[in-house]
């Protein structure tokens, strides 16, 4: 008998195009994970409606309603208790998580970042890659650790930076690769083919 599919919660803050890529991938009968819920820290995140239209449970808690990062994370944890995920996939989730939270989910929480880590951590990566004169740019799926955009890499994809590229044209090229590798990386983690090794 095949292994039960791993339960995945996705955390978003915005349009959720990576979330959509994961939802689509998980429709394949042989995909090793199922999306059990989508959570946002922004009540008006476009991705919430998209997820709901696929019949997926959604929830939001506005981080500004909580006096501390820890208080907000306790609210996330309450939602996760209902969904019982095995894995958390961050997909454009724009909140920094505390070491307590990342430690609890160590090896079971992944993120997609739009750069070839360790290059260009943080925001505005497309601008940064162009400004640095890089010839290549890309995206990375990695395990989440306390340091922002620092955890072990699961998959990377590269794209060229072309003459005349703007941050927008480059972002579009990178995003197509994000949508390709995030489902692949989640499948690797769900199958136990990619594991956290420090
Ligand atoms: C993506 O570029 C992702 O790599 C970054 O935030 C963006 C989110 O886009 N972490 P979307 O909400 O998945 O469309």
C-alpha cells in the first residue's frame, strides 16, 4: 500500500501564485502531499480566495492585532492544530518567524526565495541582482531556520539576466521557475528524499 500523503499547510501574505502552483501539483493522484489549509497574516491576501475556490480550508489572523510576534505565532499554532499539517510551506509569507517557531518546525518547514541563495537575502532581490551586475539569477527552495533566508537548500533554478532586463522582467522569468521547482521540492520533502541535515 502507498504511504499516506503528507498534510501541508501553506502560509501566504499576498497573491499566492506559488501557493497555486502547489495546489495544482497536489491534484495529481501520485503527488505525495495534500494541501490541508492556507493561512494568511493579511486579511485581504488574494491567495485566500483562490485557495477557497479550490475547496481548501483558509484562515487569516492579522499580525497587527497581536501585541508580540510570539502572540501572533500562538494564533498561527491554534489554526495549525486544527489542520494537523506534517509540513509547512511558506509562499510569500512576509513575517519573520521567531527561533521558537522555526525550531518547532525544523526540517518540516520550507520556503521559496527569489534569488540564488546565499546571494541576495531579504527583499528586492531582482533589483539587487541587476545592481550587482550578476549574469544569472534564480530562486531557491530551502528549509527554514532562525536566520532569514539561511537554511539548507533543497532545490535551486537559474535564469539568465538579459541586457535591458528590469526588476519586473527578471521577476517574471524567475517566477516561472519558482512555480516549477516549489512543487518539486515539496514532493522531495514529502517523500523524505530531502531531509534537514543542519
Ligand atoms: C515570490 O517571489 C516568492 O519567492 C517570495 O515572494 C513572492 C511571492 O509571490 N518569497 P506569490 O505570492 O507566490 O505570487
